[in-house]
C-alpha cells in the first residue's frame, strides 16, 4: 500500500504504508518510508514514473522488468492500481511477484 502525499514543493510524493516481505527482501526496509529514502535515484525515478502514471490516469498499470539483486538477475511483474474516493486518488495498491532468471552478474 502506497500513500500519496504532497511534499514541501507541492508535488506528489509516495510513502510506503505497508510492504510485504518479498519487497523488503529485495529493497530492504521500506514500510513507513518515502521512496526517495530507500531507492537509488535511477530506481526512484522509474517507480515515480509508474506511480505518477497510475495517479494521473486514475487507471491500473501492469509492468514487467528485470532487477539485479545480490548479483542475481530477477524478473518482476507489478500491478499498480489507484485507490481513493470522489474521483481523487489518495493511495496506490501494488502487487509484486519476482522469480530468478538463473543469470548472475
């Protein structure tokens, strides 16, 4: 679950309200943290693009990507859906699954 908040610049920011064990296994502790607090800038930008698209379109998005994790490549699929009321998106629901590719770096 991801809460959408407004930062000091008046821009949307994304706070992880609750993360599953699989997410935190890959990215480290993130529950209660903003994405810029635990993601490197390149990954933060990618997550922000995905979250912004869902927030702006008010429609779900599916994404598939590769992730390097502890010198092993994983594939991941994500489903991100808007949550809210009265036409306003205030939270995002993200479902995440990953699996090994058998490749190492």
